C-alpha cells in the first residue's frame, strides 16, 4: 500500500514538473508578435541570410523596409517579432483565423480589404509602374493594349490592369514575372514602384515606364484582425513615432539605394 502511494506521489510530482516546463514554453511563445508576410517583394520583404528578423521556427531570416519596421514594433513593446512567410493571397485569411497577429507585406489599404481587416495609419506611399525592355514601344499605360502583361496574383498591379480592361497572366512571385519579361515571354510587368526599381537594378536591359494619369498613388498599411483595437493602437503609435523621427524615410532611401 505504501509502495503504491509512493509511486502515485512520484507520478504526481513528475506531472507538476512537466506542467511547469510547458508553462515556460507558453510564456515564450506569448512574448512573440507574429507578422505574416509574402517575402517576394523587395525592397520591402525578402529572404536574406543576414536578415533582421527570423521566421517563427527560426529556420529563415528576412530583410527589407517592412521587416525592420516589424522588428522595431516588437522592440518597442518588449516582444520578439517573428515572421510567418506565406502566399500573398493567404495573408488575410491567416489573420482572420488567428494564425498571425498582424500582416505587413507592402499591402495597399483598400476599401475592399477594410471590410475584413483593420488597417494601421499609412506608413508608405507608392504607385504602380510598368517594367519593360529598353527597346519596347510602351511609353504609357494605354500602350499595354494587345500586349502580354504579367502581374503578381493579388498585388495591386493585377487590380489596376484589370480596371484598365487589359488581359494579363498572373504569377505567384515578382521574380517569376521578371523572368517572363527577360525571356521574351511577356511585354510588360506591372508592379509597385519601389519593387520595380529593385528588379530593374538587378536585370540589365530593363527600364521603368511611369504613367501618373493611369496609375494613382497608393498607401501601405499594417493589417490586424477586425476589432483588435489594442494591437492596432500600439502599431499606430510605433508607426507615428517612426514617421516623426524620419526612421521610415531613412529606410526607404537605404533599401532602394542598396538595390
């Protein structure tokens, strides 16, 4: 009988110990601020061996304007910012399902998106441009008519080309669109201006064509789940601070020059 009681006591003690270790693990993960992104959008986010922020499982690192901003938001509130890298089209679904705390992915603030998520104050203003070969006869947006156009699925480029009424082909990554252009399989890529500068710098023979009349400016924001007021206020305060002290302007210059 005493032996049975002793065994039960040992089992109970072991269970308490395991519970304590489990609690420690929960506290560690609770200190994380998980940002969702699509790391195919330089200079805002890309995979980098010497990146400034790690993936949730620690197997990858990421760098870019958005990644520094995410990291600084985490630091401001004593949390470790980490990244969940996924397809762009999956980001808002992941946010709604609680897989991520916030989404930072060079995401344009639109009325349609605001129906499902809450956005921070804007932190960056961009516009759409066309990337073409140097000898192309595309000088303005209307010249895209009848041309083969490549866009990234879910990006603003797809939206504006659709609104212009032109046919296009979608790809999962900007690099795939650029490869199509370099290999002569398409005539133009429509994408955000800052990212276009990066791709043109990396690929000889390509140029950027702008058309302010066809492509209006757009504002990027960080998305959070509907009703997550506390996190939204924290993010807004951090963004405002970085706007006021020039941090975001400096990052824009730094990362576009590095391109």
